[in-house]
C-alpha cells in the first residue's frame, strides 16, 4: 500500500465514461464507464467522453493538469483545469473534463495523467485496439469495462 504524507493531494478514483454529472445534491453520477475503444480503421476519432477524477487531500495549487500520452510517448493533449475553491477548503472534490473528437492514429495503451502540486496524482489507462467491421445485422460485441 502506498503511504502518503498527511493531507497530500491524491487521486482516489479516475475513470473514463460516456457521461458524467454532479447532481443538485452534490452526488457524482457516471454512465458507461470504459477503458477500451475498438476501431475498424485508423485514423479514427472518438466523438465524446468524459475523464472523471475524485481528488482528495490538500491542494496547494488551484489547478491540476490533465495530459494524454500516446503509446509512442507523444503528448496528444495537455489541459489545465481549475480546482473549485470549496474543494481546497474541504479536502476533496470531483473533476470532470469533457473530451471531444479525440484523434486516434495508432493502437495501444494511451494514458491520461493527472498532475497536481508538482506530482502525478494518478493515471487512467485507455486501450485502443483494431477490431473487425461488424457485418450488417450481426450482433455487436459489448465493449470491455
């Protein structure tokens, strides 16, 4: 088990999903959690999904960074996301980032890195695999979770 300094910021949960929202009651709702995308041909684009993190601990910086690295090590995306000031005061909170039209030019293991206070808080993997085209009328395979 990893030991952390008391109060240090860390990622308690990190997922990719089809839809995410925070209700009026403050509860986080996730729909369609996945870690795999199948593509028939490359290049491809994934139209829309969400990167969701539950962060816990004391944040010294009001921002975290989200980086997407391709299997070849290339950084495809680098975003700075503001942390809600209430989260800094309360010691925990949710981050939801929408990703649209993600370009996929290779198969393999992609990795979302969540970085805060100068350290990697957590990693969220995404596997992209080549799949056979679905003949008309054949049952669709369910995506792996």
